[in-house]
C-alpha cells in the first residue's frame, strides 16, 4: 500500500519526522484518528529580540489561536528559551539550519514585528499568502501595508512617537488587523525552584535595581534605592534585590548598606521563579518589567525616556515619571547637563505607590 494512503499529512498534528502527539499519547494512527484536524497552513511570527520584547508579543498568539484554530504557529527568535512550552507549534532560531527550513516552506501568514534589517530582509524573501508588519522595499525597511504604517511612522519620527496614545500591544494587534482586548502575556514559571530564605517572608517587594549596561539614562541612584529600602523595611515590608550580572555589584552594596535581601544573580528560569515570590515589583523599563507583567505582579514602573502610553500594566500597577521633564527621549545616556531627570523620581513617591497595591 502506498504510504500516502496510510497518513494524513494535512493534519495539524502531523510532523513527518517523528510521531505526532495523538499517536504518542493515545496510540492513534492516521486512518482512524479522532484527533485529526485539517491544517489551514502555517503562521510565522518573526520577533527576534530582545527578551522583554519577545515576552510582550506573546498575547498575540492567544488572538491568532482564536482566529486560526486549524493553523500551525511557528515563531522565529534569538531567544527560544523564553517562549512558553506549548505556546506555539515550533520555535526556530536565526540560524543557517532554520533559515533553510523556512525558505523551503510556503506560509499562510508571515507576521514580522521587528523593524530591523535581518528580520525585514527575511520577511521579504520568504513565500506567504499574506504578509504583515515589515519588509525590505527598495533596500529600506518599510511597512507591508497600511496596518503597519502607524507603528512604522512612530519608529522613525520622535515627535510622532511622543504624541502616540496607543500601547505596544494595541500597535502589534493593529499590524495584524486585530483589536487588542486585554490578552495577557504568556510565560512559563518553574515553581520547582525553592528559595528557602523566603519561606517565612511576607509582603515581599522586589526591587529590580538596574537597566542593563546600555540604557544608563534609566538608572535610579543607589542613594534613592537605599532611602526607599529603609522606608519599606521600617514599615514591615521585606525587600528583595533583583538583577542580573550587570547589577550584581550594585545589589551587593545595597544589601550591605541596608540589610535588604540579595540572593544573587541566577539563570533566566530561576530568576523568573525568584520574581514570582514577590507581591509587588519596582523596576525601570527592563526585561524584569516584562517578567513582572507576565507573572501578574503589581508593578511600580519608573519611566523617563519612553512614551508611557506604550506600556500595558493590565490595571496592576502605576507608572511613575520624573517631576522634572526628561529631555533625553529614547536616548541610552543622559544628554542634559543641567540635571539628571531620574533624580526627580523621589523614594517617597515610589513608597506611596507601593502602599496602594
């Protein structure tokens, strides 16, 4: 018998190289499988970096699964480890092997949300029935259609970005022709990691003290962190310092000066689990901010150089901006010689915001 008579390669679950999930789980074969589901095709999401941006793109998958229940969803990214297990059907990396795989397929839809040369070039090269987002046109990154024009224009003109009233999620849903309806971030959290130091602690306030090595325009001073920690500790809160390798020395100094808890820096999975122990998190605009949102934590967000309308907190927090205007819009380092605007976010303001939540 011809093998084509034994399989249903048009099924959403069929893989071809390994047994499908219904076969592994229930022993079904194609000829009499009750799980058979005709596949409309493959939708490819291109969102390469950074980790925080990948996390905040995950609500789109919820909408795609509702609109296209019979489609497979693939995701191309630099950071496959952050994609929640089972969120999409396949996760690919920007490697030669996976690019070859992509070039061999025709897609139902390609959604490229990255306005960079690599992602837009690839989106132009790949074959699809429909394309959304950004491509390369006349050697320049360009919107595919009118759905992406708003996001494109706010990315090339600062004045339009400042005047924008849409959140990032509203913008990426709009790029795909959808309306954002409060779909949540999706992120795995491994609860098997146990931090014994936190076992009997309550009212834990996570303090994400850094902003990476590049975006120092967002950095709050150690003096302000110390004052905030003292106010929190004196009011019965437990303060937990958070950060990665870039924040390690700073957090050790803060812990020594205040007695705040600092358990060290961890691999990404453990860091997510550590943050999950917090009731409320204080952060600048960082990857940690997006993890806090994904974990549905109360978030006190310190923002100076970005349009505050960009951020969706889902009603679980507050955005605090400097009392003096930031004049370094979208700049990695402060260009203002008269004052540093982050000094005008007062510890008392952050403390009062924490008390609300």
